[in-house]
C-alpha cells in the first residue's frame, strides 16, 4: 500500500508533464514538419534534371559563397562595433544608462524591412549619406546588418563582462602591464566564450537575412534567401527554389548547432554574480562623455533619415505631410492604414498563440529532468533551424492541394507564432526555474490541483516574464516579413509586406510613402519595447531575448 502511494504521485506527475507537452509537440509537428517535408519532396523530385545540375544551373555555388561571405563579414563588423557598446553598458555607471540600453535594443527588434528601408534611404542619391556612393552595394548590406545586430553583442558580451572581477585587471596594471596588455591577459580570456557565442548568433541572423538584403541590395545582390523568393515570385521555378531552400536549411542547421554549443559555454551569469560597476571617473568618464552621444547618434541616424524622407515627398526639399496623408489612400488595391490594422491584429493572434504553446512547452521543460527535458527543448527549438522565408515557401508548397486553407486568414498567424515560439520558451524557462519547488509541494499537500498550483505559486513569480515574452512575441510577429511575403493576399496585406513592395518601386514619392509606413511600424515597436524594457528592469533582468 505504501509503495503504491509513493509511486502514484510520480506517475501522475509524469503523465501530467506529457499531457502538457503534447500540445507543443503537435503544434511543431503540424506547423513545422509538414512544410519542411513539402520542401524536401519538391527539392528531391526528379524533373529530368539532376540535383547537382539544377543547383549549379541556378548559380547555387555563387549564392552559397556570397551568403556565407557576407554573413561572416557582417558578423566581424558587428563584433567590432558591439564590443565598445558592451563595455559602455556593463563596466561603468552613468545617468540614463537604461535609456542607452533601450536605444541599443530598438534596432534589433525593428522589422528587418524597416531597417532595410532606413539604410536604402540613408545611402540613396539625395540621402543623408548618399555622397558615399554605397547605394545597393555590399557595404550598405554589411552596415545594415551590423546596425541590426549590434545589440546582440552588447547584450550577450555585456552580461558576461558585468560579472568579470575587475581586480584581476587592476592587479595586472599594478604589476606594470599597460592597459592593453592588462585587458588581453586578465579580461579578454573570460570574454572570449561570450564573444564567440554572440558571433555565432549574429552569423545565424545574417545568413538568414531577407528583408535587409532584398531592400538594401536591390537586384544586384542575391543570397540564398532572396534567391528562393525571386525563383518563386519571379520565375515560378518551384523545384529550383526548393533546392536552394534545402541548402539554406543545411547552413542554418550548422549555424544553430554551433550557436547552441557556444551558448552553453557562455551561459549568462546570475544576478548575484554580477559586479556592480563603479561610477565613471578619469578616462572612463571621458569615454562615457564621448561614447554615449556618439553611440546614440549613430543608432538614431538611420531612423532620423527615414523620418526626414517621410516629410519630403518630392525632391524640391519642402517639408510636407503628403506621404502621411497617402496612408489612407489606395495603393495597388491596399490602404496602408488598413495594412497596419491587419498587422496589429495578426501579431496579436500570433503572439497569443506563441505565448500559449510556448508557455506549455516551458512548463514541461522546466519541471522535467533528463531526456524528456532535453527532447522537449530540442523540439521547440526546431523552428530556429529553418528561416521564415523557407517556412513561408514550404507552406506555399504544402497548401497547393488545399486551396481553401491556403486562402484562409488563419494560416499566417500560425506560421508567425512558430517563428516566435523559441523566443517565448527561452524567456519563460529561466523564470520558471527560479520558482521554489517547495512552494509547489506545499500547495499540492494542501490539496491544490496542478492548475491551482500554477496560478497561485508559479504565475505570480513569472508574471513579468510572461509579459516580456508576450511583448517580444508581439514585436517579432508584427514585423515578420519573410513568411508573410509568400502567404499574404491583397485583402490580408500586412504593413511589412506592403513596405517591401512599395520600396521596390522607383520614384521619390513612393520612397516617401515607404518611409511614412516604416515610421508607423517604428512607433508601434518602440512603444512595446519600452514597456518590455521597463518590465525587465523590475524583473531583475531574468527575462532576456
């Protein structure tokens, strides 16, 4: 009798965790494996041309080389620019530091198509930096990637840097080492795993970049991502597009595996392990005095150029709100304001779905141990192994025989929720891990059901992290551009897709309209990320992207 009583709770708890995990597993199986299988079937099909001939005939080798090369160069540039920002936010204290963190975070959470339009505007003839002649060049793409990803380096490296004991470097200086040598011998070795981890994440983002390359690079520069889109939309060559998508999946899987391995080595230190940075003084004070305004100015320059272009709907230079008035007018059968409303509604649906599925997965992962926890974590991270463009193309193939479902407005929120799912899980799992299990056990002993235990014990502790996860999921889905480019219909047009289409048209007035649409998305994004950052500060920094 006693053994039965002892075994029963364990058995019921295991069954409960499996039941909680069933929904996320089913969601990933249907929404992820189905489109990926469709790509595999189409890419490996025989159309009278061998796989190798089809791949090389589409310029696949050149596309792979350029995709990897530009991603590596963008990563190097991002690390070089991000390390000073990491030092600025981690090793000294100054007034308004939280505001610098917000400004540094904004580029990363902006829709990629908005960043692309901003840099296209910045380097276009007549733009603020048009005299540099970088329009539609690889340098413009590299700079746009560095701008978009610099906060990744600042966050990951800065989080580790804030926990490195400065006394080792001070001791080296006391023994006669110069500033550079002291840093290289005492501090740099502790930062290298974090730098490598950040670099691998940035490489992944740059290798799967779609909106930035499509808008900034124009028709002159093509990566695997943009080539898949152009083969489908321009040539309607589905088999070639599927072959290129398969190669892209392989590159992304390798990048994700490397990122995961390095992420373990460079795990973020706990709040208790962080060293409170001193107030800036001496040379550090001068560096802060110069570095803060320069960093803020550089981060705001592309957004300022975008705002300026939106107020110049013609080359005469006169300020006007005509581009904003056009937001309520018809553009190719779509009204921009209605597209914004569609984006807001779709993002709310996708964000809620990602939060529900990701929350269930996070509970199962946090409360499990051993193989089940690792298996669940691996499954929900699978969407990281395929870019949003590839997912959208996979759905296009999978839904060919289901026209009614293909036209349904529910498809896009499900795809976008899949894109946001890993982010939600990564935010919630550490928060759930901070809940004292003894409180759960006490509530269960007093007769509370598992649902009551979660709502009364877990939820009050993780409520801010839930809000942070919801905010990030909303921002990510609001600006999602890759999958939506394949799946939206004119009556379901989202604002990022509309911006991409407007930016592809020549003409000063259309460039101003694309800029005004981008300003709308920026405003919505800044509001959400400001709330998220405030919640993160109150949450002790547990919720990280």
